[in-house]
């Protein structure tokens, strides 16, 4: 389907996703679309925009928006430039991450990544929905990795985009500005685990997983583990 190097394709029911690792952090930028409409969104374009645009062209998706799960440089660094190139709005994250988005250029210099500050066209809050083609994603505000991290869930398709909240076998780091370990574990246990074990998810780094697999095997979610 896509010839861009190192792109992984993820399929659940009518949901299609191309996972495009970008930046030196190998962040999972995700091109998400509906198989029925071929309309979609770019989620977390941290950088390497040439790779992202090549994937869009090769797959033939009509991108309607950019979505940010949170404000860290590897997820949001390329958002302003991609918005201008595609002429589409940006939705997310929660406004609690405004301070991170405002400082993207400064943060990027520290990592050797070109970035520009960006202000979303729409901040997301708990209970909002986001449309991607004919897909409707519920918004969960899941602070901890960053104050404004959001998770996008399709209850009907049993699928989620979780950003850096939860990984296969791990959870998001909390030693960056605004991080809170107890809040992160609370977000996962109170908002993600109740979604159901059959929920498949794409995370911000590394391989995909399911809620059930992480409930059973993730060491950070066993007992009363906190960090």
C-alpha cells in the first residue's frame, strides 16, 4: 500500500492507519483514515514532513485535519508547517499543554529539531468528539505524561490512539515539565482500562497493543504500582 520506508499499516474493521516513525525519537506519526471515504487525519506530525506527505500521496488519503495528542516536540514540532502545507485545521490537545506548544521552537533548538510554536484551531476537552471522515472518536483527557494529553477512542470500532499515555509494556515518562506519575497511572486505570480488553491501540512510540494485554502484563499497572 505504501512504499515509504519503515511505515507500518494497522487495520481494525473499517479503520486504516499508516504508522510513520518520525524525528530522532522515532515517534509514531499516524495517518488515520476511513476505508469507506478515504478521508482522514494526520495525528502527531512531529517532523520529517516529507515522509508524511509522501505517505499521504501514495495512499491517496484526503487529509481533513491534523490532531495533536499532546504538546511535546516529537509529536507537535511539525504541526505548524504541515497545517500551512495542507491548508487544514489543527485539533487538540487539551489547553493545559498550551505552554508546551508555545515553546516548541525553543525546545526544538535544544534537540536539534526545527519546530515552530503552534496554536490549535480547536482545543479538546473530556467528552468532546473528533470526526475523521465518517469515524467519530471520543476524547478522553488523560493527564500525567503531560498536563494536556488526550486519548482518542472509537467505541464502535474498538480502537484508540493513546499518544504517550500508555505503551506496550510501559507507560509515558513523567520527568518532563508538567509530568505527574500518580496522575498518569490514575488516567490509565480510571479511563483506559475500563474501555475493555478488546480495544486495540496505537501508541506514540513502539508497537501497537491492546488494553487486555497491558492489563495483564504491563508491570506499571499491576497492583498499586505508582512511580
